[in-house]
């Protein structure tokens, strides 16, 4: 089977994002990290909720000082981001606290988070860990990456193309 036989044509496969995990037999086409522009440092404006059709929708709001990017998150992710922002410490470590402890014990640190892609309404992120001279890139959900960034006091970046599209 040729590579062109494995790729969807223009009318198929556009309703779902590329596979997050490469599986045997899948075509692994990496996204070009520069495709959406340069990463711009952003801050967390807050975690907010609003009611829509009787359901509470939660989102984290990121801003570069002028533009804002709201990212929908679940209730657990909202709590994972809000607790350290508020300076609260749970009695027992939450999952993101556990991950922080593991990364610390392995002698690594989270140096930055980059929200680098958007497919339909789904954002994609990467966490960059450093241990010694080695830097590792880890795919992540933006909510998890942000929750980790808060714990490490690591900067959060959003690529220019996503920031620009939030103005539209």
C-alpha cells in the first residue's frame, strides 16, 4: 500500500483530529510547529464558569495582555488549576501534585508549556521538561499542562496563530 493510499482525500477524515497516539500501521505525519507562528507568553486571567442549558461550563482564560484565549475544561481540571492559583494545598496530593513530585524526584523541571495547535475546537499543548542538558517534549492536554505550569511556576505560551484567531 502506498503512502497516498493511506491518507484521506480532501473530503474524508476532516471531522476528527489526527490521532494523538501513533499506532502501528497509522501514518505518522508530524505537525509543523512553526505553522501557526511564534509562541507568545501568556498569563492565566482566571478559571471561570458559566451556565449554558442548565450545565456549568468551565474555562481557563489565557491572555497576552491584549488578546484572550478561553479554553474549555472540565470540573476536575478547573479545580487542579484553581487550587494552586489560590494558594490552597489539599491534605493529600492531587494527580498534578503527584506528577510534580515525580518530576522533582527524577531531577527534572518543567521549563515551559506551549499551546501550539487547534483542531476544530480542540486545543493541543506540549510540556517541555529539562533534566540536566536534556530537554524533553511531552504531548499534553492544555488543561493538564496549565495545571502543571502553575505548580512549577513555569511560563505558558500560546502560538501567534491561535491568539490571532481568538480575535475573530
